[in-house]
């Protein structure tokens, strides 16, 4: 507690409240001295395992957490036991509140995992593997005295979430902890292996055909934008510039902004503010949309394949971070220029054969099922545990 009081006095209380990782955890995790669980990893035989997933408390519309629980479900379906442990530096969400949120939301899969606060002093005995999720959870995973094998479920390159400085370095350092990385897509797997020497295995992105499918075979007159101004990597301002050009060129187009409540943002064109939607509500919006603008400057969003399932053609900023995740020919990659993005959206909106093109796009992801991703994930997990 002295260290926390000292840091507050030197840097201000916001420095303590604003960080995702506890000051003492970041201070004490000396990655230059590898954890014994990394230098002498636990090897197990055949049979079910007990796995601890450490995560920050999820929110109702947290796509990253929804995906985490999807893969927890895959792990449970493979016969393993999962225990979820919550780690947070902010306001405490009780495990009961988190369990209620997940059970009541159509955006989360049903799981059997117990949910509890991360105990002080370390996890209980009997844990075979510890899975870190967001970068901040890699710190308690590193510090835990358990001999359990360390794994890292990596969905994005999180150092890029911050300006260059302490937070970005603390996030980057977690890739030097020696954990086995299970990554969303091959861009992350290659980057973490080549730049940090991590052992990695990638699983592909998927699309749920029972949730995202074509139900509108007529012409569409709307455009979808994944609008997340609080998430810098989603390029909100750049997207608004591109859509302003679209609105000037095609004033009849209905532009839907989905992801956050943006009513207090200065947006120079007419739009529909759909805020954050439940997963079950997205397909109807997708099916009204001829095209979608989905920007990402780190790992590719989950949305492009989902949009394709509904026959909506995604326009995505070009780059290895996106192309290495999916080379689907119906994704329209464009330079990250407002004019280039706008021109691609307008061309799709005007396309004479758009209904037929939408149906073909949906068929292109028919085999991109999350079940395949789950099998890739489980095979990589079990191979790491038994190899």
C-alpha cells in the first residue's frame, strides 16, 4: 500500500485509477528472469484439464469478452473444466453481477465456468493451465506461484492502444513473458513470433451462419459504419470524413452508425444513431446495408466476415494487419484515404448487380464457421499442454 500511496502523491490519483494493471503487479513482474513455469513447463497426459482464465470484468457490448467466452465454451465442449477469475483496478464488479450479465445477454454463449475474484496470494492448487487475456491480466499470471502452464489468448496488438509511453511498454513487455500465444489470426501470430520470440499458434476468424445470413434479396439503400470513437484503432474520425464524402455524393443513402452513442459528436451529415446493439439485432441492420465501412489499424475486426454472411460488402483499410487475417475476395480493401474509402463505398452502393453480389458474398463464408476456429484452438491448446 505504501507504493500505491507514493505513486498517488507523485503522479496524482488518476494515474492509479486509470491504469488497467495494479502498480505493484507491474513493478514486481521481472520478465528478465523467466518464471519457473516457463523455463520448466508443466507437461500433462491425456484426459480433461482444469484451466483458469484471468480477465478484466466484461461489459454488455464487449466484443473481445464475447469472443473469450466463445472459446471458453469450446474448451468446455472439449471436456475441460474452466474457472474464470476477475482482475480489475477500477470499480469492483462482483462475480455474481458478471455471471448475471453473461447469462442474461444474447451476445454471450452459455458456459458452465465458475466466476470469482482473483484471490490474493495466488490461484488454488489443481490448476493445469493459466490463460491470460488482456495485457493487464498477464501480470497476475506471471506473478502467480503456480506451476501451471502459461498461455496467452491474444486478440489484438494491445501496445498500439496507447501513445508511446509507460502503458504501451507495459503492454508490450507481456509478449516477453515466455507465455505460449494462442492468437486471433495469423498477423498476430507472425508479429509476436518474429518481433518478440513468442511461441504462437493462430486460429482463424469465423462467422456464425445461424446469426448472420441473407434475408433481404432486394436492392439495399443503406450504409453501415462501425463507429467506435472511444476506440482509437477503429479510425472513427477518418471514417466520418469518408462518409461525409459519401453523403454529399449520394444524399439518398441512409447511413447507420453502430457501436457507440455518437449523438454528442460533431458529425456533418444526416445519420441514424443506432448506438450499441445486441448480437441478435445486427443481422436486420446488415441486411438493409449495401456496404459497410469497418476500419482497424491493429488486428482486423470480427465484423467483416459477419457482414459478408448477411450479404453486406465490407470496405476495410488495406494493410497486412487485415489481409493476413482474411483474404476473402469479397472484402474490399482500400487505401486509408477518405476519398479512396468513399469511392469504394459509392461504387458498391451503385453496383447494378448488388443483390446477386450480396448472395455470392454470403456463400463465400459458408464454410468459415466458428466451430472450425474452435477446433484449431483446442488442437493448439492441447498440443501445447502435452508437448
